[in-house]
């Protein structure tokens, strides 16, 4: 079975901001504890689409992370409801990369704020071939300080309900 992950991550130390976001956006969601200055959450509904009501209520810096092992990965960053970074990589047939809104300095700043090395960051976004042992999406998430991202989506949350606060 291949991994399919889709999650949201807000840059905050305050989990209640995410609880309020879910309530204000009139969604049902699942909220993890804060780790490394990030609060990870999931929203009920289509896992791989960005929920517009979440964006409208977003209080700050929000990451939307998607990883589909057999197909590719996407990484978006929003400041409130404004998209400030967008990257897509698909390897279903051949590797295709889209850098619609690509500010590598933003990514480097987020990585450096975790005390992690920013060397070779650009290589994560410029694939020529694919390494299933160390997917670039996983490497980036780890460098950013994200803890909850592997095998994580609303489709898998039933197995992890003991780790989350259910909202809505």
C-alpha cells in the first residue's frame, strides 16, 4: 500500500488558535499537540483539496502538505488567505515540476528558525530522479520541524484518535 498524506500545519505555539480556526470555519477537524512551533491539523472532507473556509479564517502562517508516494507531492504556504509559496512535483509518468509561486528564501527562513541546515534545500525542489528511501517531501517536512506528516490524512485518522483533539 502506498502512502497518501494531506495535512495542514499552522506556525503557532497555541493549539487553541487552531481549535478556534476549525470552529470559525465551521468544519470538523483533528488537532495534534504543538511541536516545534507548529500545530498540525486535519479537516474532514476531501483530503487533497485546500478548504477555502480554512483559508478565510487562517490567523497566520499555514502550510498545506500533500504527499502521494506513487504520484508526487505538493507544498503550499499561506499568510492568512494569501498564497505565498506553491510547489508541485508529479512523477506519475515522468517527473514534472511546477513552481508557480516559488520563494526559496521563505523556505530557508523557516528551516533556519528550527536550527536546521539550509544547505542543499534547493535540491529538494529540483528532482531528476526519485528516491523512495528519502522522499524530498519528507526531508523538507523534517527540516521545517514538522512531526506529524507521514501516513497522515483524514482517511487514516481513525488509527490515531488517541493523539488528537477532535473539534466540531
